[in-house]
């Protein structure tokens, strides 16, 4: 299913300059919007609960490192390398497509935020989906790269929070 979806989405490019610029901005900078919204919202709403913000960022960074390890163990060509009829909107990597590091970070922050506040969590999940789909449209990721990132982010957030609760908070009491 990866190939037909990637081809179908990629064919939307180069028809409208406004659409292409929107996809580019979402694909390249969506990660900063999600991270910024995470920090700003929790700084404002929860009066700079630094431990929550730092734990969220450390969780995202830890999962990004895990995604990079998976990248080195699984050689997956990016769509624009694998298929000659995929026209990338921008060049990005080569054989390090799975999972998407951008998506892992965005979804980790979004799932972490959801645990504290479902409203902002859903907003960040929606922004993460938009940015991740833009990366598929741009021809730099396969749909399975994104799904794998979502699974890694969710499982990682759950596991890291379980470990934090079990080993750190239980010792503080």
C-alpha cells in the first residue's frame, strides 16, 4: 500500500505554488510549531511546570534517539530514491526513511501533552498528522514510516511514563 499512497499524494505537488509552499512549510517546520506550542502552552497554562516540560522534551529526545537506532538497523530508501516518478519537494536523507524522526518527536510531545490536557494534546496530534502527511506528500517519507513513528512514540511515552512512575515517584514517597 505504500507505493500507491505515496504516488497518489505526491502527484498533488507542482500544480499550485501556494499548495507546494504550504506543504513545504508543514513538512519542514511543523516540528517547531508542535514543540513551540507544547512549551508555550504548558509554560502559560501550568505556570512553568518545568518538570513536566523537561520530562516531555526528554521523552521526545529519547524516542528520537531510538528512531535513529532503528534507522541504522533497517535500511529503507526514501520514496524519491526508490521510485523514479516521485518528485521530491526537497531533498532529505537517503536510506534512513523508517521511522520518521520528525514524526516521532511531534507525536511523542503530542501524546505526552494529551496525558496532561486532552484538548492541547488533540491539537498537537492534529498538527503532527498534518506535518507528517506533508512529509509523505513531499516525497520524503512512506506512509508506513509515519505509522511506525506513531507506534514508537505512543509505546515509548507509555513505557517511559511507567518507568518514571515505578522507579522515580515511588522512591520519592
